[in-house]
């Protein structure tokens, strides 16, 4: 009986009681994305725009250590020629020559995206002591809402969290004005307390998109959130296709097993 009671309490804690984020954190805004749902897929045009927002805004502080230019080609975000041009715009130290000298060369498709800082100490020194996180897996590492059952049904809401932080800056009010630390900004969606060291990074018309899409803060935040969802799970579409095929296989197998059972036990009825 004690074991049964323990299991019941554990199940209740997992599925009924939500696990909350930082004190005072607002749940993320529920934003529709094309890649949501069992048949969702990435919008390649949106990913191009999201990459441009990252490149022109976010990359000044945040890295994408797990992304190489060839990944942009493999995912169909850019054609190979386009990606080569993007890569060649940046340089990287080449191998030492015969004299041991190291010179810079243009980046190739196999190279990763450039780092904003040489090391962590330089990053902290440039950001008031805060260390800007790598964004490669940010949508898998941050939750937009909480509660085990809620996350089981709707996912953790990582892209929604990124969108909400980018669009959630507010002026502090009431007692919060006196609490505001120096160099911090009020953002009730931020997961580590509502004071964030990053000033609002986006402004209307900050980025000009090649396809003429609008570049208001909401638009850019949604585009870069979708792009970061891709960097965190670049095989998302393949996984969904495999899962769908597995369901079809299991359905056919169940039907065949039912027919075999009917045949084997037909003379027993």
C-alpha cells in the first residue's frame, strides 16, 4: 500500500502540479509556427530571414557553435553558391605556412560561423560581466511554459520563449523601479528572473529583407525564433516523416496480427 501511495503521489506531482520557472516569470506568448504539429515543416524563406536577423543583430554578442555554413545548404535554406558567398564574407585563421606564420583566409562551407569574442573573458568584459549564451540549442534549453502534462502535449515552447523575450521588454513600474539593478532591463518573460543584462536588441526596420517582408520587431523576432528552432533541431522534419512511417507500419502490422489471430482461432468459436 505504501508503494502504491508513493506511485500515486509521484504521478500527481508529474501531471497535475506545474513546475514553475523563475519567480514572477510570465508564460511565453503562444505563437503559431509552421513547424509545429505532427506534419509541420520549416518555412525556408522564413529561415533565410531569421538567419539574416541573427547575422546582422544577434551575432554581435551570441555564437552558433554547432552550425557550419554547409548545414545551411544541407537544409535547403541557401543554395550552395549563396552559402559560399556568405562564408567568404568572413575570415578564419589558416594553417601556418612554411615559416610558421598564420594568416587569415576566407571561410569555406565546412567552417563554422564566426565567434563574436575571442574568449569568455572578452565576452564578459564587453557585456558588463554577463556571458551571452551560445544560441545553437537555446530553444531546447529554455522552456516557454511549465507543467509536465502541458509540455507533453504542447512541447516546451522554446521558440515561443525566445520570441517572448525579444518582444517582452517593458518599463519597470511600482516597486520594481527601486529594485532595478544598474545595467539591467525589465523583461517579465526572462527565465532567470525578470532582470536581463541584454538591452532590447530589435527595433523596427532594423533589418532589410531581400524578399521585401516586413521588418517590425514582431516579424523579426518570429523569424529569428524559427531559425533558432532549426539550429536546435535541424532533423525535425526527417524525424516527423520517420515517425509517420512508423505509425503506418504499426497500423499495418496490427491489422495483419488481427487477421492471423482470426485465422488461428477460427475453429475455436
